[in-house]
């Protein structure tokens, strides 16, 4: 009897506490917070696959039909999107809204990815594309259309992909 009385007294307090703590913030960003000040952050949480799925889902919710991601043990290849069909304004808005969910590799793997991207750019320049761009700090390079449209682009890209696959950055290169 004492246990039932205690449960009846404590249960409403627990439910009230949970209702306040588990409510959504006023910004309606879909993140539950205690005081309404929390924001999604760009820190890696969950597996690479979980991160990629969350980002893809967000992009789709914002009207961008992003293809399914391909995730391996140490890399992420986001699905394709037809940028012309979506429209630049919608794509830019979706990317901004979903940026906190963009998958992130652990720091050591991210540094190796950037170095491999640099090696890929060097390879492309050495094989007939002197204006091939260097990657940004995240390892991404925006390849200009004239380079992509070259009849030699796909063949050279495959050659450099194969070369980079076997490339191992030196420890000093990642520092």
C-alpha cells in the first residue's frame, strides 16, 4: 500500500518534469532541448552511415531528391542529385539547412582524405589538365565544366582514381 501511495505521488512529478524537459524549442528546428538554446552542431555523432542517412533525409525533406549514399568503412559518397532539375536556389537553401547534418569523418581520416584529394589534383594536372583545381580544406574540388567536358576527362579521372587508391600519405603530410 505504501508503494502504491508513493508511486501515485511521484508519477505526476516525473511526468511534469519530462513534459517540460522533452518539449521542442521555440525555434521549431526539430531538436528537443531543455531550455530552448541548443542547436544542432556539426560534430560527428553516430556511424558514417547514420550521418549520411540523416543528411540525405534532410535534403529530401527540403525538396532535393538526393540519391542514396554509399558508405564504406572509411568513406562516404553522397548520392547524386540533378542540380539543373532542382534549381540552384532550392539546392543552396537545402544545403544550408542540412549543413549541421553533413557527415564528418574522424580527424585523422579527414586529413588523409584531403591529402588524397590533393594527390588526385596533382595527378590530373600531370596527365594533361594543368588547370585542374586544388581541393578545399574539406577535400572537395569544384571541377570547371570545360575540364569535365573534355573527351579525355573520364579516362584520366579513372587513371588518377586508381593511382590515388594506392596512395598512402606520409605522416608528415597530414600535420
